[in-house]
């Protein structure tokens, strides 16, 4: 199975029904994407596949063949991504467990629609935060929708 992971061509020899999360974490040792629920409900495992946010805990590896997969480690590899900076500026994380998935979901949504309203962006993100830092997440989202170019 060949795919591009954070800009690098990779090959994985294994079961094609293995969830992408386990391949990323166990084989490639990229641990920023977290296991939360195992059924794709919480979003802690969110990564991007060809620019779209996917829940990697239930996303079979076979679906990423010849695709571009980006994890939180690859999002700001060249320079800090605007979503990462907004998270820092608004002091969003409390425990931080869900934040990589949240950042990946928000950055994918902004890539799809660069100038959404705050409400459009918030409606598009279904990730959960157990610490309930939603007021800070909302502040970061508001910052992102008001900035000139994300």
C-alpha cells in the first residue's frame, strides 16, 4: 500500500482493512492523532486525506492508496499553520487530547471554503472536547474568520 504521508512517499505492508490511525501511530510513530472512541464520533483521530477531514480510527487503510495523508505533525511542518496560531493565541487547549483532531478538522474546512462565516465553520466541525473549551475554540474560529487570509 503506497501513499503520501506528510509529503513523503511511504509504503505499508499489512492488512488493508487496518484503521489508518493504527498505521500512522504504530508503524510510522506519528502520535499526534489520538484514539478517542474507535467509532469516528469524537474526532480526536481526525487527519486529512486529499484535503478532507476523516476520522482515522475507522478509516480503512485501503482508502488511502495513492492519496495524500496529512497529520498534525505535517500540518505546520514548514511554518506554523494559521489554525495552530489561532489555537495558541486563544489558549484553546486544556488537556489538549482532542486538539490535534480539532485543528485538522478546522484547517480542512478552511481549505475547502477559505472565507466562511463563523457560524458556517462552527456548523461544519463535529469534533468533541471533553474539557469543554468550546468558548476558546469559538474565539479561535472567530479569529480565523476575521483574518485576511487563512
